[in-house]
């Protein structure tokens, strides 16, 4: 999930009878699965929540390029290099696409990016972990994109039209990234040497728990979920999605011949699901607050990119104005 | 069939320049001046690595010495690399990056246009495919050179400085060598003088529109990327790019 803990600003979900006629018409539309479009009336809190969620999602795509940028100069073969470059390019595209969806809500891209740079807006906690060996490029594709897809597949049915359509397009590319990531790990495990196999296991050991944290806090600690679910911005709870991810991922882990760093992970025939150990939520909240391993570096890189590029953007505007003036003269 | 001949040598030059230029573009990841540029720089780099793979696969087949395209790119020493000195230069600021890109694109465009009519069918096929991509690369970098040259006072000053940094490496674009002269005589590639003439015409036109002055022809300075005599920055670039292949020579990735 690329959006975590999105605030709704609403303490309690209103019953239909307590709503104004506009709110009620809106909620009935949502309940009937009719998409909300940019020009339709929508509650202010719905608009704000969506701006928060979609911008957070867009920021995550952009910050998410950085852990991959750490290895793109070191990809070992043409095939892997081309795959990784294409993936990074896709992510920049997803970012642009999502910022556009966000702008249909009346938000401004530059303003929202400024919120990211000043620490007021969040992005997915997973990108605050370092990528320390080449297998991380496979593990990120498999686990991180995999976790994102579990969430995004559901978001294809989210109530806001432009966001829903963005998700349909993005999901196609993310699924491709996930398969590529897994294939990369499989190649290393099945045809690689001992050092490569150790890299794969090490990558999984480091990324497993942070990937599970991507779904956000457990439902009991997720005060905004109820309103987001009523608005159908969210369609399933964090715990439901996390369980779905684990259930589909463990068999793939077994095919790899690797293990998860969780001694409590085992099949529960009664529940029909895998049981798993306790997530270290203290770590999650630390990372969200800015005290993760790479928060500082990630934001600094993004801030520098935009500030170092100021003169370039100014030149582009100045040149466009000159051209316009010449055309008018 | 081990053909270490003029054509194999020339294919290495084409492939190596695309690899090194693509590698420099990878270094921009996450650091571009705008999101649109983030996408475009990676996209151009992706095209170049794809083209390099085509050239080096063909080279590997001709050399037939047990080395694959991957090994040619990821295991060869800097002295064996045949890329243009221009493309190995550090990125510098966006002005240096775009000017390098533009000089390379203009050269690349004219080279590929001629190669489309090569007497070697495989060369002609690879070139025709690459040309479609490079036509767009050239349009894009020409636009940027004009925007930055004829933008603000600061961007103009930066372009003047970039021109001072980069121009001397264009000496290689303006002259061929024996290998290229022989290939040209055989109809495999265009005559180097013709490429030089076309390159200078494109560059002069764009620089003029960018309100920049074309410097006098750059003098030779005793290095030649084509002959494996590089500037010091190539070794560091390759050390990074080749690190995994070097550390795990028997690995399958």
C-alpha cells in the first residue's frame, strides 16, 4: 500500500439521516457504486482525504525511485539493466499520472510536493529502508510492488473516478514489475551461486517486515478506516489486505526455497489462513515520524533535485514566454 | 568465424558509446529538475542500452570468441572500451548534461541515417530501428539547448560555461580514422567527412537559435576514445557499472 494512515478529519461516520440533502445524495451515489467525478458535489472532508491519499501515493512513486536508483548504475546484465530502467521510468509515469488525478480535486502539484519536502506530507514507509544488495531489486519488485498491488487491485473500484482509472492502468504495470522481480529472485536461487542465494535470503530478511507494515496499522489502531470505507475510498481494512498478501506470498516464498524471518509463520487450517508473528509497530511509527534508516537522505535527495533544478524550470518558462512574444510581434 | 575486423571494431564503437551515454543518464535517477525530465532522461537511457545490446550482440556473434554481449559490456577494461570521449564526461549540471546529449544526438542521428543505407544488411536493420528513437532524442536535446541558451541570464551563462567544458571533446566527432575510412570505401558506413559536415551544420543551426556562438574547431589533444585512450573518468564509471560481474564472475543473473 502506497498510502498509509490517511487522515479523514472525521471523528464519527454520520448516519444517512444525520446528513444534509447534498451529503445524503452523495453517499447514496457512493453506496450504489456510481463513480464520483471531478465536477460532482462532494463533501469537503472527502475531497481533502482523497487529496491526501492520492498525493501520498504519488509521492511514494517518486521517492520509491530512489532505492532503485541506488542500484540502476550497477545492474549486472543488459536484461536486468533494461528491466530496472523501464521500471523506474514507469514509476515516474505513475507519479505524474497520480498528480494529475490529484489536480482534478483542485490541488496543486507544486504545493503538494512542497508539503512532502517540508515533512508535512507522508509517503510509504517502505522507501525509508536502504537497498543493500542486488537481490533487493528483485525483492522490492516481488514484495513491495506485490504488497502495493494487493491494495491497488481493490482501489480499482475506489469511489473517485479519476483515481480508480489511474489504478486500473497502474495495476497492469505493477503486476509486470512484480513478476519480473520474482523471476529475478528465482533465477538467482535456481541458477545462482551460494553468494547469490545468500543475497536473496538477506534481502527477504530485511524487507519482509517492512513490506507487511506497508498495509498500515492494525484495524484497532486505524481510526480513519471507518470513514474511508464508508466513502469507498478504501474498500478493505488494513488487516484484511495484509492477510491476503501473506496468504498469496508464502507459497511463492516456498517455491523460491527461502524462508521468512518469522518463526510464528504457519498455516492455520481452521482459519484457512497463515498465522504470523507480531509486527513491531514501534518501528513502524518511528519510520513514519521520520526516524527510519533513510528518511533524511530520501527527502534531502528530492529537495535537492527540485532546488538544483530551479534555474532549469525558470529558463523553460522564460523561453516559452519569449517565443510567445515573438509569435505575437 | 572469428572476425576481429574493421566492422567488429566499428560496432564496438557504436555499442560502447551508447552504453556509456546510457550509464551517465542512469546517474540522474531521482535528481532531475522536473518529474517530466525524470521520465525522459530514463527513457533516453533505456533506448540507448537497448541499442547497445543490439550492436554488441552482433559484435559478439562476429567475434565468436566465447564472449556474450553482456561480457563485452560488463567485463571489458577501459582500455578496450571504444566509446567517444564526449559521452564519458561527468554529467555536471543540467546544462552540461544536455549539451553533451545534444552533441552526441546530432552525431548519432547523422551516423544512423547513413547506416540505414549500409551495404551490411544487419547494420542497416539495427540502424533503422535505432534511428526512430534517436530522431526523438535529437529533437528533445535541441529543444533543451535552445531553451537554456535563450532562457534566462543564468541559464545562458551556464550554457556558455558548458560549451567551454564540452566543446573540446567534439574533436572526435569531426574526424574519422583509418578503420572508418576503409569501411566508408566499402559502403558500410558514410564517409567521416560527410558526417562531420552534417554534424556541424546541425550544431551551428541549433546553437545559433540558442543565442550561443559556435567555437572554432576543437584542436586534437592526444586522446582517442576510439583507440581506447580515454579520460580518467571512464575507469570509475566502468568500475561502478561492472562491479557485480567483476565480483561474481561465474554468476547467472
